[in-house]
């Protein structure tokens, strides 16, 4: 599914960022730009709405719609490595995945449902300002907005994360941070997801999503073929009690990155090289 226009310009942004190894660069065009005060107010209003009667009703509606969309739009998605979930404790965990589409969380939601877990999704605060129906989903499908401020990250965010994990939810955090549209390669990871996993003493459910071009006849757009996904479930990563918080977060990050790179190289039969090629963008007619 293609969401957003100016995909060719977005691809050029990805090319420039990849060649300079700026792995957390914004590549989308037209994302909302808000001041810290505006973002703080936006998220404060979000949490107030969540506790209101209107918010609770919309959450029930939003989750019902979300479940329908997930099973409809991920009907062709395949799952590999489910045996790696056998020994995961039944309580909460943090899920990591590569971030390449506005609705790639649908595939992880489908995975969570296979193990009878609810999925909470950590989103960037400005996603609450997305247009139309996407905004509704960002508000009412169990999201946890993130403000990149010391006060929020140190106080409010850990409370909301703890509440979700205490309900035995899986929490999806994208350690690549920014979305790079249809980008196949795993990018360098940021430490936040692993810091919070270590702090909350929960495992990382490591995944890598493979994007396949269905065929060269079916198109979503004049310049893009239809694609499908394979979710590779990799061995879980646990914090080690003998390590400090910093040591744990670093070793968990490094192990997750190594697993994602190995999964990429295995499923695509390519060595990871960050020099941009048209093949890097799944479904692009120039690949």
C-alpha cells in the first residue's frame, strides 16, 4: 500500500541520507513541524483524551477497526521463526522492527495476535497530527507518543511504558526512529528501546521484515509494483542481571543489530552495503 505522494522525491532523500550514513534523517516530505511547546500540549491533550469517556469509546472502536484492517491488509504476510517465541514469558516485552511504511506495524500486530498479546505502539509525537483517518488510528489503537525532551523521556514516558508492559502487552519501538519508505536494508539502531527494556527488565522480541516484490505485472502506482512481507522472528534478547543499565542496553542493541543484519543477508542473499542502489527500495520500477 502506498501512502503519501512525491515518492520519487522521498527516494532521493533516502539515497542522500544512506550514502552519507545519516540513518535517522527525516526523508518524508510535508511532515508536521511543531515547537516543543506545541508538541508538549499535543501529547498532554492526547493523554487527557485517553482517560475521558469519549476517548475510551473511541479506543474500543479504534481497536476493532485496527483488528479488521490488520487481518485484511496482512492476509498475504508470512511469518518465519515463530519457534523463537516458544520460551518467551507470557508477560510484557518490547518488539523491535525495521521501519519502512506508515502501516508496517500491522504486520507486528498480526504477529502479536498469534501469541494472544495486545500491541502498544510507540509513535513520534507529530504522528498525532497526521491527516484524516491515520490521525484517528494514531490516537485510538494503543499508541504511546514520544516527545524528545529530557523531562518527558525521564518521567512521563517510562510511566506509560511501564503501564503497558504491566498489562502483559508487547510494545513496539522502532530503534531506527525515522521511517524510510520501502527501504529494504536494516539501519543502525538507536539505544532507547534497549535502555527501556533493560530498565523494565523485559526481553526484546527481535524481528526483521523482508519486503518482496509480488511480480512485475501488478502495480500499486505507475512507478511501483505491489509488495508483500515476510516477518522474520529472531532469537529473543534478554537483559543480563550482572550488567549495568548502560552495559545491558549496549549489548542488547549490538546483538539485535547483528541479528537483523544476518537476517537481511540470509533472506536477500546480499552482503549489507549502505551505498544506495535502486534495489534498496522495494517495488520501485527502477530496482
